[in-house]
C-alpha cells in the first residue's frame, strides 16, 4: 500500500516545540483543561472503568 501523506523527521526537540507552539498560536491546535489534574497521583479506586464512555 502506498502512503499518500509523507512523513518527516524533525531535526531536534527544539524544532518540535517550535512547531507545536506555532500550530497552537495559529489556532490549528486547540487544547482543553484536564479535569481532575490534582488527583492524577492518587491510585485508582476499586470501581470498574466504563470502557464505553
């Protein structure tokens, strides 16, 4: 199978960060607040996880 979209390699981590911030600033990427960030370090409860959600 042929790839239609070409893949590129970024030369450094700084280039990746620059690309990310440029896309964010131009509005091509939107971010949202993570709810519950302050409880991420807590162990999960014994309640089963609903995978359909």
